[in-house]
C-alpha cells in the first residue's frame, strides 16, 4: 500500500473508531473490572482492528465489527487469565428473586450498579453490556458467535441476577441507615 | 393475550424485537390490564436506569493519547 493510501486508511479508521471509544472503554471497564486492564483491552482492540481493517466491509456496521474484535480479545486473552470470583450456582442464586416492584430505582447508587454488573458471570456480563450499548439481539448473537435463543436466555438471567443483587444491596443500605 | 404470555414477551416488546402485529397485541393488553402495565413500567425503568448509570464513565485522556501514538507506528 502506498504512503498516501495508508494515510487515507488511517484517517478513515480514526474517523470511524475514535467516536466509539467511550462505549468501548466503559464496556471494557465492566468486563475486566479494573482500569489498567480496560485501557489495555481498548488499546489492543484499536490496534487489532486497524491491522484487520481491510477485512471490514464498508457499509456494514463498524460498531458491531469493532465490538466483535474486542469481544474476541476479551474471551481469548483476558478471560483466560482472570479468576472469576463468581462461583455461586446460578440456580441457587435465582431462587427467591424478589418481585421487581420492590426495587427503588431512583435510589440506586452508581457504584452498586457497576458492582452488580461486574459480579455477573462472564458470558452474562458480556451479553448484557452489549445490550446496554444498544445492539439488537441479532447483533449480539453475531458478535458473541451464538444463537438468538442463547442471547435471550443470557439476557433474561442477567436481568434477574442484577435485580436480585440490587434489591439486596438496597435493602442492606436501608437497614444500615435505619440503625 | 393472557398476562402470562405478555410477561414472556415483555422484554422483547421493551427492546423492540417484536413484529408490528405482536407489538399491537401487547399494546392492546397493556391498555386494559393495570397489573401488567405496572410491571411494564418497572421493567422499562430498570432498563433505562442501568443504561443511564453506565454512561457516566469518562475515557482517560492518556488512553486516547496512547492509542494515537500506537497508531502512528503503523
């Protein structure tokens, strides 16, 4: 590739990729659970995406493509290294999930929400984070290389786990404030 | 449509994943069932709250710089 073409390619890539950095970063932060790893994950995503930019088909969703690049790096590299603190049986966890009517949304603390998401098992966390970034079920299935049924089931369970966790955190805060 | 069937489809409705016909069925049920309407409101609020709270994360300036420098190397 000539120098001119290479510069054009870089310019186009930056124009498409940089506006997505906030989305990629906040997703990376919740996936890796720490700032240093999140920054590395985003940087690796940018570099790998740029390396394989020729494989991206212009006219299709660049956002979905670059999230897929990040998902693959997370699954293949970070997830293998990280110890997953969630060893609780899912079925045990789901038993006794409270009625969502009792959730006090307006009083939910940002840190509680982030913590509850970070405690979700990897596959649920990844699916749920892609969902919060506005991807359709079909796009999530494509990014995570799974089928629609699995995406729906993971989202359903992720919501239940989050609601349960947030309900208990909120209940504890109310009890402490009443002491 | 029964309440049970609506609850099964509720998130597909909230997420815009249903066909226009199915959406109409859900809307018709919600217009008549206060109980389901309340659950719909809570689930919608849950989704919006989570998305809104997650958006408050700033990208560190040094990360932007790191990536620009790394891309320069290509």
